[in-house]
C-alpha cells in the first residue's frame, strides 16, 4: 500500500510518483450498514467504473437507512443513541476488514472522524442534541480511530458536513485534528464542510492538506459548484481543492422540495467544479448508496435536511451517472497532465454556467450545458476544437475562426451538454 501525497504543483495529488485523480464515491454508511457480501459486490462495481477513493463515515451516519447488520461502535439500545464510554471492538474490527478489502482492490480511503451531529454548536446538533459526544472523550475516541485505521493510510476527514460558527465546534475539531496530526503526521487531512459554506478557521489551515467544499443538494444553489471553487482557489493558501459533496444522482432536492437531480445535473456540477479551481478531483453520490438503503428498511427518524425517498442500494449502484464520472476521471488521467487553471474570464459573458480552464501546455477546456456560439477574448492561432457529447461520449469537430484579439468558436452539433477541448494543431 502507498500513501497519497500532494503533488509538487500544490493543486493536485500524486500516488507512487504519478498524478492521481481523486474520484470518490460517497458511501457514508458502509461500516454500519453493508454486509460483507454487499461490500464485496459494491467494491467490484465501483472499481470497474474507475473510482479511486471511498468516503466513509467512521461513526453511524445520522440520516442513514436503519440496517439489520446490528453492529455499532458504542454500546446502544436502539442503534441511535450511544454510550460513548463503552467501545465495541467488534465494530472496529469489522470496519478494519472492510478497509482491508477496499485497499486490496486499489481504493484510497477518506474516513470522517466526527460528523457534525456529534459536535455541539453546529447546525446539526442544534436540530438534535442527543448525539453529542462528551468533550472529554474526543481525544480518546480520535486516538482509537488512528490506532484502528492508520495501517490503511487513509485521508482523515476530521469533520463532516459541519460549520465552525461557535467556539464549541472549533474546540471539538481542534482536539480531533491535534490528535490526528500528532499520531499520523504523514497522512492527508481535510475538513468536510456544510453546503454553501466557505469558511475554515485560520488556526486549521497549516495542518490540513487540502480543501473540501460542498455545493450540495439545494435546487436553487447549484452555482455553488463554481462559486466555492473560485473562492478556495483564489482566497486561501495554495492547496488542492475538491467539491466533496456535489448534488447526488437521484437525490431529492433538499428541504423536501419536489424534484431529483439527473445525470445532466451531476455532470454539470462536476465540470463546473473542475474548471473553476477544484481540479484535484470530484466526488460522486447515488441516492441509496450513501445511506445504504435496503428494501423494507426505514430511514433514521432524524433526517438531516429532509430528502425524498431513496432508491434501494442495489438500484442506486446501477445509476448511469457513475459511468459519466468514471469517463471524466479517465479523460483527465489520459489527457490533462497538469493542473487546470481557471480561465472563464476569457469568455465573452453569456452565462456564468459556461466554465473554462487552461493547462500550462496551452490546452483549453470549456464546459457548455447547452449549445451556442462562443467568443474567446484571446487569439488562438492554429488551434483545433472538438466537442465531446457528455451523455454518450460521441465526438464532433467544431469550427474555429480567428479574429483580431479574439477567437470565435462555432456552435457544436449536439443537443446535450458538452466538453469543448481546444488544442494547438501539431
């Protein structure tokens, strides 16, 4: 096994000396809910699709589907409220076995230490305070986590879906981060933060390895995919940036608003992130996999933001968007040899939903949700353009007309969202 590292460019990852594209699947509830047979099947499917990282919550996900596995990290009567003074070592051994299976399959692990509902002063613990872990147990618990999982060389996601709006929440995460840094100085560390949030306390910045943000599941907030990417790229010390929770495929819009995110929506979130500063990778989620929904099993009575009913885990594993994300990762690994530099300011303003980035080699990538002509405010002499139809991966040539101090790109011939790839002619 090898530990993931930050690349010399400061914006991407490397593994065994080679650039590594972080394509994660959100499987928050695996440790509490997946049987070993289900886990083996899941790993095989996501490996075939090209995923490279698994994001898992070490503690029970508060809005998971209630499972019949019946193994929990602490003593409990109902699988919801826990006695944090009493470990269940069988849970951690079982989770270790699952990690070993994942690592043997080639996956990197990103493990969440403290989801927000376990921490006072967060938006989640204000909804339901019964989950809060006593402060004096945060350090012993984090030590237990590192002792149990360090051999698998994971990324430690110290927080989950959190804010840092109170001294209490900052104190809890300071305690957990300090233990992780002391016991595992070489591991990568990050903070998973809530939807639309762009604040990480300055006291954490020199100890986390990269930035995670969340564009999330609000139907009217999907511009956060590029707004937050630009924010972290521009305003924070140079580190890799990842949209660690874009809209999930077939997730019902949050706040119980009617509607579900389709493959187009999740592709748009992914490319909007990658071309706007979050070029180190992207995370995928399927509504039914993240919460490990099983037929006949009910969700936890506490349902976080409130989403429409999920599909079963077996159905959700077959959603087509996972293949779209696998193609995205394959394209990046085959074609893009360095970081992507945001360049949307070179586009004549039509819509901020059209995103553009460039490479140090002079290639340009443009994501277009809908077909239209484009004007680039730069003369691209000797370039050629191709459009990749992202719904079925057909490729078409696209006309380019050089003008004085600008370049006109003709409208492509597809009706779907596309990635335009502009390269100098050989």
